[in-house]
C-alpha cells in the first residue's frame, strides 16, 4: 500500500530527487530520438539502469497511467494501487510499502512527452548518499575551522610580539633613554616611523595653533564690528531726538515730524534683527515714510484698503513695501491731489498686496522688460530696489511668490506683491 506524500524541507533531499528524475527523463529523450531498427533497445535500458542505481525500480508510464512504456520490474507494474497518487506535477515523492519494505516512490510528469517517469528506491538507499555528503561536508568545515584558528593564533602571537616591542620603544623614546646603537639599527624601521609621527604631530599642532589664532582674531573683529554697528545707530537716534526737541522748542512742526519719522524708520530696521514682521507694522512704516516725503510734497494722500482685518497680523519680510513706495517718488511725477493706494486681499492660496497711485504714468513702459529687470536685475546695477525685494521674497517663500508690475487700461501702473496665504 502507498503511505503518505513526502513533504520534505531538506534542500539536499529535494536536489537528490530532482537529479534522479532528470537523469531518467534525459536518458529516455536520448533513446526516443535515436530509436530505430538498428538500435538495440536493451543497450539503452542497461545504460539507464546503471546510470541510476541497480537497486532502483524504474518505470515509465503514459499519460493515462495504464500503459507501461518501460520497466525493469514487471511485478510492481501489475499493482496499479502504487500509482494512484500520481499527479501531473514536475517533481514529487511519496512513501510506499512494497514486499514489506518501505520505499520512496519519486516521480515526474513531463508535459512535453506526456509521460510519467518513476523511480522507486528503498528508503535507506535513497538518502544514504545525502548522509555521506553531509558527513563529508561537516568534516571539511571542521578541518577548515581548526586551520583558521591555528592561523589566527600564529598571527596574533606575531602581532602581540610586535606591539610589545613597539610599546617598549615608545617608552624609551619618550624617556629619552640612551639605547645601544645595535638595538636602534635592528629596529631602524620602527624608529624612522616614530620620527615621522613626531614631525607630523608637530606640524599638525602648529597648524591648529595658527588656525585658532586666526579664528580668535576674526571673532574679536566681528565683536568689534557688532559693537560699532550698535554705536552708530545709537548716535543717530540721539542726534535725531535732539533735532526733534529743538524743532518742538521752536514750534517747527515739519522738522519735528521729519526727525521723528526718520528715527522710527532707522529703529525699525536696526533694533530687531528678526527679518520677519507683520503686514500691520509694514503699513505703519509706510505711513512714517510718507510723513517724511510730505515735507517735499504736502498734497500727498495715503489710503489702505484691506479685505479682511485678519490679514493685518499675517507675516511678511521687513522693508518689502517701503522700496516699492520709494520707487513711486523716484519715477513718477508728483502732481496735485496725488494719492498712494495699497489694496490687500486674499486670492486662492495667495495674499496679494497692490500698490498704485491715482495718476497714469507719463512715459510708455515695456512691462516685459521691466519685469525681466525685477527678476534678473540690470547689467549696470541700477534699479536694485525692486530686484532686491523680489529676490528676498523668493529666497524665503519660494519661486512661486515675488514682485511683478502690471498696467491697467487707464494707464495706472500697479506694483503687485504675492505672498503665501
């Protein structure tokens, strides 16, 4: 009776079964390709049996499992019960009991020839070769490990001896002990290396000392410049405050407003090093700047239109708007009833700030060229204000934001700042 399907996870057993069945199939291929009246079938059968194992039963069945195409055991093929478990599978094996002896039935179904190739071996014989190979491999591994340990022991002793010698030499070198010339000559290689190491250490230490001196000098120079930068604005604030006091004492309101506005501008730029501010503070600085410009142009009006008061507390970079307003005074003619307007609103994922006047520009403007200068600057270095504002915004927020100019149908030039919402 047949017993159970062999479900082995042993890779060696799998390889053994596969190799046996491959030999059987290839021999059958060879016979089939050369078979004719001049070829002795017995010769191929004997070759097949000797190449596999004299102890093995070999059977070749057709696809129906009913017709025996070849066998060296005519008795077993009369017992179809042994072949009932055959499946159309590349390689499988299961255990049977034949003549009261446990055997391994290995088989392979070949889709090309439509045949079942079967090898039946005694269980003991089937895997004796695997056991022998495993024992031989284990012996080889054991010998390799032993040889490796011996080599490690020999080299470790040699290295240890060299290290002890080197340690003694370093101790003598450091203590400046006088050693026999013969000893130095015998260890000349080590002493030459010690001299090289000493010179390299000496050069490295000198380099580090020199670098430390330069860094210290640079540090103190930076501190001095910082102190100087603090002194200069402080002196300027005091001077402007003195001018303001004198103007108030003499009832000169224009000079008082001018000095106070200028002081606020400088203080806003220098006292807080944080480059981030709010929209509200930027608008306050614009109002201070316009107060200063009213000394020259008294007819200026200034209006802010904001879509949502929450936008007043949103962040932006310092001195983003002041250079744009300054650009208006630099490039436009200031006439009667001159107005500066600032519109602030949200659109999609952007905050938009538009700065414009109530008067059209006097000259024809090539917007493409102007916006190119805003993005890339001028070769002669002029017009740097808008370029700096645009570049600072892009560096901080990304290239999707910045400054660009547009012209309305009525000829009014609009400077637009786009920021993230």
